[in-house]
C-alpha cells in the first residue's frame, strides 16, 4: 500500500513544523530582577491622617 504523494507532502510539512519540541527555556532566562526604588516603603507606609478616607461604616453613611 502506497500513500498518495499529497499526503506525504502534507505529512512532511507537519513533521517539519511540529516534529520536535521547542528548546527548553531556562529559569534564569525567564526572570528579570530589578532593584526596588528608595521610595517604595514611603508609598506603602501607614498614614493616620488619611486613614479616614478608607473607613466605611453604614451608620456614618446614614448620618447616625
């Protein structure tokens, strides 16, 4: 039994494209390290004067 030439060409094209797995990516190629800025701690610091902006209470919303 011989396969038709069109099928062989299609199978060869598929094998050329999908015949092997891609090259494995190493962990150090996926990771990029950056130093944190000096103001990173200041941006996330607790601000007692501005904390009321994030306070939510139904009694206060209703004016009770």
